[in-house]
C-alpha cells in the first residue's frame, strides 16, 4: 500500500467511528422514547440506579430528543463530508465521486446507523435504555446550552402558527392510558378477559353512578311494620338477604334497616317470643344516598361510615332502589355468590348463537358477560336501550337492529319489556 492509500486510513477510520456514534444516538432515541415509564418507576423505587438515570432523562423529553438529534446530525454530516473527501481523492473532483460517496454513505447510515440499532432498541427498550443512560446523561449535559437555544427558536417559530408546545398537551388521562394499555395487551393475548375486566372495573369506579348498578325498588325485598311481628320475623329469617329495609304505611316511608344479627339477638333476649320484640327499635337508622353518587365516592363513604348498605333516592327524595358494598365490589371482580345466592338468571344463550335476555339485565353486565360494547350512556338496562333507540315502547314480536345487533321483543308486561332475543348481526359472506 502506497503513502497516498495509507493517508486515507485515518479519515476512513473516523467515518466508521462516526457511524458507530450515529448508531448509538439512533438506538438511544428509540429506546428512551419506547421505554416503559411504569417499569422504570418501579425499578427506581426498588433502588436501581440505572433506572433512576433513565427517569432523569425522560422527565424532560424535549431536551433529551433535542440533544440526541443534535448529536446524530453532527456525526452524520461530518461522516458525509469526510466520505466525500475520501472518494474525491480516489476518483477526483467529479460528479461520479459525489454520487458514489452519497450512495455508499446512504447505505451505511441506513443499515448500520439507523435500522440495525433501532431494531435492537425496540426489541429490548428497557435494557437498552438503562445501558445507554449514563453516557446519554453526559451528552445531554454537554449539549444543554445549544438545545436550550434550539428549544426557544422552535417554540417561537411554532407560536407564529398558533401552536404552543410549552403548555401541557397531554390528551389522555392516566386512567385512559392504563385502560388503553390493558385493552391492547388483551387484544394481543397478553392479558385474559377476567384480568382485563378486573382492572377496567377498578378504573371505571369514578365513571359509574350508583343508579346504574343499584337493585331497583320493584326488586327490593322489604318488611312492612303494619304486619304482625310473627310474620315479619318469619319473612326476615326466610330471606336470603342479611339486611332488609323496613317501612311503615308506604314503601316510600323507609324507617329503618333490619339486620339479621340484630333480629337474632333480640329473639334471644326475648326468649323467642316474637310479640316482645319491637321491630322498629331493633332496626338500624337507614342510610340514604343520591342517585348521582359515583361508585368510587360510595365505596369511600361505605368504608368511612362502616356501612355496607344504602338506599338510593332521586332528587325529590323518592326511593329508587338500594346499593350494597358487594354490588360495588362485583363491578371490579365480577359476580360474587355465596351459599344463599341464587344462580343469576337473565342471560340464556341459545343454540342459534342468539341470547334470550331479561329486560332488566343491565347493559354493563351484558357487555361484561359477552365481551360486547353496547353503549350505556343513555340507558341502564337492555330494555331501556331498546326503548331509547326505538323512541317507543315496542310491541311483542317487533324487531330492531342497531349497534351491530338485532333485538326482538319476546315478552312485555304493561309498559315494561320483560324479555328480548338478541342476535349479533354478522356481515354476509362475500360471494365467490
């Protein structure tokens, strides 16, 4: 090798060093933008120093990206200039030398400085990010004055077009981000349906009101104080429920809530003589809550008041139904059944793929059971959804199609739809 060829070894070596640095910047950019903030936070909480460095970097993403882009552009441009000089020495100052230098550098940058490091980083973003964080922290510190000037220029330029990035531009709340991540992992098979429902149920407590999950007053078992004590006690002991509302004169006049333990204690003290028991005095003070209370608010109230049972009232104070601690917990973990619970009836799958559904089944329960997404903004029950969409009280035999399902009215009692047949509408197969 002659003296001229030997002189080219230095710039060629520098070019490959710059390509390596470009690969470092490219991989770092991908890893630090794709890294899991939640996992890094957990690792930092466990005392991982590398995760702490990553969190320091991604806390100001604008500054981080500015430093990475500045470094990447510097090394790429310098490598291209050196490559042009090398090929000019080999082929002379000509368009051919420039074209060859451009082609070779494009191929080298694309393969070794862009695609390869970014592919490696996206495959293992957390590990890659923790590996490059110490050096990237130094780069960010060195380039900090320049990136600050660049930030000011960029923000000023964007403001000319009415785009202000200095304000918080987050569109999704933390809850929505978590819900989206859970749905994504479920669709990819990483989370099963039960786990997804449990997490989503916990996240949605702030969005659901007690009126959406309460037991309607027509289904509430109550005790009438105008009846003889023997009948009241017999009905209470036969009931599968531990707590029963007690009313006088009218079911709207709830005067207390009788707890089974209190009743048994009173029976013991009265030597099982029902006539000696004052049912109203034995009952506890009723706890009333407005229908607009969210489940999270009600759960907090239950814990604070050490209550498990509340009567739901509307804005006029009329009894609408009741809600229990168990009802709220079931929104998170699903149906909770004990030895006194009856199997839940209301959703009956049919051989043709349809469902026979009772009208008072809630849309939320149906969506959860079948993994559907029927809207529940305008109605609580399936019957309510059909009435809302049809803008009428349908007759038996009528059929409606909306939201990708066909609804057929099976039974009706006065103005109440009591049973429906629901069939998912499948798109027709394409003809050959």
